[in-house]
C-alpha cells in the first residue's frame, strides 16, 4: 500500500471457511507510514436469522397477509435491512449481527391496505448466532369514525409529507399532527389536529397556521384508526 494515503480495509466474506461467520464491523481505515507496522484485529460474529409470518386478524381468526413490505430496525430505530413477505406471508432476515431488533411493516403498505399493527415485537440476538423463528406480525383492519381535521396539505408520497412537516414544525404550535391516506385521491393528508366537529380548537389551529403564511383548511373526513 502507498505510504501516507488513507486506505479502507474490509473482509471478504467469500474467504471465510465458515459461511455463518460475518464481520463484526464494516471495516477499518488506516494511513500507512514508512517504517511503521500496523496491526489490526478483525472481530467476527456468528450470523443470526429472524423469520416469521404476516397475518391479518379477522374477528377471532387470522389469515395470511401476503407481500407486506417489512423493515428491520435496530435499537436506535435505524433501518438495517428490508424485505417483502412471500405469497404465503413468510419473511426472513439473514446475516444479522448481535443486538436488539424490531421487525415493522411499512407505513405506506399499511395505509394502502387500510391495516394497522396489533403488537410490537422485539428480539435480542446473541454473539453466538441465533435462529429466531415465529416472529409473526399480525395486522387488523382500521376502524372508521367521522370527524373534522385541520388539513395542512395533501401530498403524493408519505416521505414528502414528512419532510414538509419537519420544515413547518418549528413555526407552528401544536402537538397532535398525524397523517391520513385518501384512497379516492391517492393522496396523503397532513392533519394538524382532530375533533369530532368543527370546534373552536380546530379554528384556532388553522388560524395560527395561516398566520405563518401556510395553508390550512377544516375538513370533515372518515378517520381510519
């Protein structure tokens, strides 16, 4: 390696005799210097797996929910892997490092199917390598009620809605923001408040938002929750 030039070093998994071993970290960066010998220790872990089936609850029974988009989150809430359930609801995550993880179904998928979670499941994986089966995820149909919202805008994607809300959040004074999916218009709605009718509370919220030069209207919707 050339001296005084930072170089990234990673392990080639194909070089391992044991296919179930994975590097404990992404790699190292070193800057070789003439006349010095660098030593590095590469830690290895036994890979873990998490698998389960996605179901939909219907009354007292459940049925397979196919093709759900599933993300695996670490303890910090960062996504480390993603997959899609098969036609029979089965999903699998492989090559996982030790740590605490949670499998969650994609928000856009749940909105599109008008489904909601019934539980949150967390798994802890050890350095010895675990195969955790039965991490089943169950969804249920959303319940409907009619009410009024302070509508701050409609968006073609959930990501755009979230970015817009992050931009305006410092300028508005409210803590009840949520989003809805309008299936008829294929739009995501940013709602800043909710009430069973057009209450003074909603009027106050919209007035404060419009005072910042932003859009806000009070609308009646069927709320799915």
